């Protein structure tokens, strides 16, 4: 796992799970990938977690880019 356990990181993790289950999971591709990318931005913003782009976990990049 390349994501930490801070309050903000746990908030982002929880938010991404909820967003995926309620908004993205049942969409067809490519809409699902786009939805997941938007969810990353929303969750990072809502949780007040704005790491440097160099600190974003590598597992997030493909999802954030809608791939």
C-alpha cells in the first residue's frame, strides 16, 4: 500500500470508496474512468489533503487520468 494513515489520507480513502460505490462503479467505460478521476479531485479537495504532485500515490495516477 502506498497511501498513509493520516486523518486526511483516511478521509480521502473513505471518500473515494463512497464516490465509487454511489457515482462511478456502474457507469460504462470511458465514463467510469472520468468519474473516478473527478472523484479523486473532489475527495482530495473535500478532505483538505493537497499533496505535492510528487507525493500523490502512484496507484492514483492512472485513475486520476481516467485510465
